[in-house]
C-alpha cells in the first residue's frame, strides 16, 4: 500500500508539473485529467473512498467537457507537447524546483498522516466520509443554499459573458 | 444587460462581502471573496470593447491566483493546527501566505501591477466599485490576522506608498493615476496595521470618502484623460472649484481631512520608535502629492485662452444626482476639526 501511495503521489506531482509547464491546451487538459485521477487514487489510499468517488464522477465529468472543448477550440496543426524545447525546459526547471523543495523541507516529512481518518474505525458508528455527508446536510444547510446560489450566479456570469451575436463579451476580442 | 441579471449581480456583490464580514471560518470567508470576484466580472465587461475584456481577463487571473493561494493557506493552516478559525492563523508559514494572498487581492506593492492595468480598461463607475467595495472583503480578513512579526506588513506598506507615488508620476490617464493613488493609500493602511488597527480603519474610512468624491467628480465631467480636465470649468464651475481641495485632501495637506490619517499614522510610528520608516513614508507621499497637484493645476489653476463668451457657464443644469457627491466632498474637505470625535469613534 505504501509503495502504491508513493507511485500515486509521484504521479500527482509529475502531473502538476506537466500542466504547469505550459504545453498546448489539450495536452494541459490531459495533464489535468491525469492529476485528477491520480488525486482520487491518493484519496482512496487515505481512506476516503466515498469522497474519491464523488470527486472522480463530478470533477472528472466536468473535466472531460473542458477537455473536449479545449481540444476542439485549440486544434493546432503543430501542438506543443512535452517533447518541444520551451515546454521541456520549463518542465525540467519545475522538477528541479520540486527537488530543491524536497531537499529543504524533506526532513520535516513524516508518515503518520497516512493513517487516514478511518484509522480508528472500530471506535465510530459511521464511516468518516458518510458521516461528513450527513453532517453537511444537517448542520450545513445554509451553506448548501449558499453553494447553490453561487452555482446559479456562475451560470448567469457565464451566460452573460458568452451570449450570442454582438452582445457577448468574447466576440469583442 | 437585462435588469434581472444586473440586480442578481449587484445583490451577489453585496452577498459576497457580507458573507466574508460575517464569517469566522476560513472556508466561508474564501467563498465570500470568490462570490465577489465572480459577480463583478459581467459588470466589468458591460462595455464591449477589447480593452474592457482584456482588463477583465487580467482581473480574473490575478484574483483567481490570489484566491487559490488564500485557500491553500487556509487548508495548510487547518492541516497544521486543526482549526479553521480566522483568528487562529498563527503558524508563520500560513500567516505569511495569507498576508501575501490578501495583498494580491487588494493590490499592494510587490503584487500590485494588475491594478492600474485593470482600472485603465473599465468605466469610472466600475472602477469606483473596484477600488472601494471590492477592497472591503479582503481588508476585513487582513485586519483580523495578527502577525507575530510586523516586518511583512511594514515592507508591503512602505513599498506600496513608494510605488503608488512613483508609478503615478508619468501618467496622463486619470484611471491609472487613481489606481496608483489607491495603491499608495492602501500602503498607509497596511503600514500602521500591526501597531494600531483602529487607525487602519480610520484611514480606510477617509480613503473611501475621498476616493468616492474624486471618482464621482470625474464621472460628472466625463473625463478619463488629464487634458480634458482643463475644460471642465465650463461644464460644472462649482465642482471644478472644489476638486483641487479633494485632490489635496487625498495628498494629505493640513487643513483638509486627508491630513488626519497621515498625521495620526506618523505620530503612532514615531511612538513605536520607527522614525526612519515614518520619514520615508512621509517623503514618499510627496510623490503622490506631486501628481495630485498636477491634476489640480490642469483642472482649476490654469485656463486656456478663450474669448469672453466662452468663459460663461452656458450649459443647462446637469441632471445628475449630486447629493452623495456633495456629502462626501464636504466630509473630504472639512472633517479635520472633528479629529478627536472620529478618533474616539474608531478607537473605543
């Protein structure tokens, strides 16, 4: 398990570097998908199966839409992958940065956090993540209403920015 | 924009700030700031020209980066200390990260460069919202962080005062000058924050008054360029006569309200045995005073050659609602004698 977590965390950092090193949009979107997937794996490893499932379905579902759109909008004849020099240079730089950070901060690293929140599961009635969901619906009701309002607001904002013909903001550019 | 959408956006703008004000939890505070950012974006793109879209994009990128950093700081704090309380951010790493994120939100000096660029692309009304209302929510958070070490705040504040004065030097565009003026004033507020938080509130209050009157005056004479200021006397002579006083009040000259915060801040800094910093801040605000003086010179103290008929105020009475402007202009100019009362109001 520990070995698997090492691989997943390594993939997470590498995926973030791949996104940050500024490749063409659809390679970057691919990097984001990889990061999200690996991140879900890390969550499973830390004991949050339910949370991981939610994240995978919803976030990755949205991510696939973004992926499709950016692939459609930015279909370049010669896309910049991670093999071309400007991207590769950035990528090597970021990996070196991660290495330096590891060298500086690595001595503070300790493994006790991998216990996860269900490490003491025999003492509790509910699983941690399911308990969290029920708590969110019982004592966090107003917060949910706020969240729903924010989603509605985002819808308004996006519609206002992308509405058709001459009235949309994007057409002005 | 449709009235329903417009009112939804304005309500959400209020909701975001109110949410941040009311929250004690980092997550809700972050959420309020995000609502604020989202709600103002369509307002910024109301004028469909490429410059406004560019300004909006820049604003969104800067704010999104700052928000992500803020959320990261809050999560790290929860990870390290186990608490989400806003007042409990006492680990040095997270408190510094939070300070920097909020500094980017409100546009303090090393992280300020989005501010003039964004302001330049907006209408004056949106610019007014951006430089007053949008500052309130992050400011409320920055006010609640009590750092162990005031050096970060002093550095941010001093740099902002210097950059705010220096950057406005060579500008002819009013909106950029206003942005730099905003940076300089925020610098004063942050400079005094570790030593006397009530003084920060007082400075914020006077800054809101002064900025509101200046923006409203420019809105009335419909100008965004320093050259067109010189013909404003033909349009609204009374206002043109009082705008130099607003400008000098922003610059912080003695008989006007703007002197009040600067005076008290310098006094407090001297009491804290920080005389060199106080001197540097006072000298740097001379830069700001220089471009305020240039604006008042162009607007009032000089008059282009004209025939006598051209010097008469021949226009019809303007139909704008000028009551808010009248109120804030009065407070901007005449509030200094009330210093003890105001001080008692903010420090009790």
